[in-house]
C-alpha cells in the first residue's frame, strides 16, 4: 500500500501541546509528520482494542454482611467485571 503524503491542517489544537510534541519529536530525531502519524496510529489501535466493561452483573453480588459467613465482594466484583476467577 502506497502512503499518501501531503499538507495536513489541524484545527482547534492546543499550541502549547503542539510545541511540546514538536520538541519531543526533535529530541527523538524524527520529523513532526512521522511523529503525528505514529501518534494517530497508536490512538486508533488503543480505541479499537478498548473493551467495554459490562457491569450489569454487579447486581448479582452476594454477601450483605452476615455473621459467620466469609464475604468475597472484591473477588466477586473481579469475576463480574473482568471474568477473573478467585
């Protein structure tokens, strides 16, 4: 796949953030265009890999404080949210 190159105008960006970004790119010895491309690819990948957490099972928690019974709230929350088993 051939990469298209050209002029890109980005509106409504923070100038202070851009200056810091540009300075970091210079420190890393890469041009700003390449650094922005890498940042956009990283952001897109992070958004694609982000998994939505379903908290509908939180209502199924057992263990309102009962004398003599071990309470496992944190383990149960982990199981519901992350699928982890204790």
